[in-house]
């Protein structure tokens, strides 16, 4: 029997140490986290919104700054770490909503100053060019393998500016300058992980930041984010029974409905790892008497970055989504420039389409679940 059945759910809580301190339910991924932390490498990871990228980075932050004791009692609790590290965590979601270049530049500078300031970097500049020069100079003074760098929602500023091409070009220049510094500071990073929704990171926007190993489609980490069927049964068995009683259904019927509403996602090309949206599952289980609501529509239905990019595209005919949609695998594998990304790739990266099967060099996309279908029907009707 799972020991976590009576634990409160971490609704809206993406802070690993807080979840542990408050004894909230945590679906344990620390074995994979500790495995990745053993590499002295740079990594890149994309997942749709609501899949727990921020919580993942928070867990990495805890492990590198506190050591294996941060994972005590969890799968990764016996892992080894070669010391404790200064950990810089930058969250670009706070720069994902701006009105003009000055507003973005101010938010960008605050993110860099706050993130690196904890390790001694000092700057009061609100000019991105000057700030990047100061950061570059400071980084050159740091020892090799001395800092862990974690970047969350790297693409939020780009997605925010999609509807304003002139502004987007200016934001690109600032980000290109910043990521060129990150690239040439590679010897400093003991570990580097950058995450987001989209796969722009190795395009020319980032000055050829090709130092990162892309984890997004590696089978070994296919369930690093998202809940598997096995995790659903182990961690939530009692809650599923409670939901079944509240809805007058059997537990198996609840599982089937959960899979149809919130599951069906696959992010790697062996197609062995299928997962559920953690955010939607947790919200359903917190109030099962409300039924199987569309929590993605509540969370992202007004996502202007996505909606503005797709509403004029060629797939506006809803019938195109009723069957599998073929796409070259290479289009999903390789980063695309933000000005040339296809609608199908964008919908897949956001999780409204997923890979159903692969034949040769062709992937066949399909709608993963009811939440996604309702989004597509709403915006393509």
C-alpha cells in the first residue's frame, strides 16, 4: 500500500524543499534526477506547460546545494555527490509578459542580477548590453566546475513577443548576447540545465548554443516529467477509490476516464513511456466531485503566444485533426527558428498533439486526450 495516500496534494506548489518540509505528496523522480546530476554536462529539456518543469529544477537545486540529504527517504537518497555547489536558478517566466523593449530589458536585468547576485555578482545596470559585459567579466573570474546553472522557461520572452515581429527581433539580440556568454562560460558550469516549452535553443537566436545534450526525446528519461500508470496506481490508489465513490464509478472506470482526459502523452520515439499531465491529475483528485473538468483550458485557454501563432495557419480546418497527421521525424527532432516553426511542431511541443506511432522517417501525430481535443475544437472551429 502506498504510504502517501493521506498526504495533502501539492496543488500549485513547485518548490521541492517546501513540498518535503510540509510532507506533501511527491511522485518520486529523484533516481533519475540523481542519475543526471552525476554528469558534468549541459542539458536541454522541453515539456508542455503543467508537466512540472519548475519542480524538477527545484529538485536539482536542492540536490546540488544540500547534497544527497535533500533526497533522504526517496529513491535518490543513496546517490553520491562530489560536493556542494553554488546554484544559480533563473526563471524567465517573470520576463514573459512585457509591453515594450524597455520593460523587457528591466525584467531581464532583474532576473540576472537576482540570480547571480546570490553568488557575489554585483550590478545595478538596467541596460542589458552593459549587464552582459559585467556578467562576462565576473564569470571569467570564477573557478572551473564551480557553479550549477538552472534556467527555467527560457523561451517565455520569445513566445510573449511572437505577435510583434519588430519587438521580437530586439529581444532576440539581447538573448543572443546573454547565451553567448553562457556558452563561453561552459568550463565554469558543474551542471547546466535549461528548460522550456519549445525547441528554439540551438537555433541562431542563441549563437549556436550547441553545448547542450537534448534530453527531450531520450527514452531513459521519457517519464522524468509526467505521471505513469504505475505511479498513478502506487501514489494515488486510495484517492482514486475516493474519486470513484464520489462519482458513483468503479476505480477502473475512473482510471479509464483519467487516461482519456489527461493521459496519452508520449515524448520519446520508442513509444514505451506514456504519461499523464500532473497538473490536471492533481486538480482532478483534489476535487473529484466536480468531475473530469478541462483544466488545460482553464490554465492555457487564453495563451496568446500560442493562439496568435496558430489561428491563421493552414490547419484551421478542424477535420484535419480527426485522423493521424504525418510529419517528418526530423522536424520534431531538430530545433527550428522561431520565425519558421511549423504549427504542427508548436502544437506538439505545447502538448496538444503527441506522437502516436512512427514508421521509418515519419511520425504520425494524434490528439492525446479530451483536454487537448477541446482546445483544438475551440480554436479551430
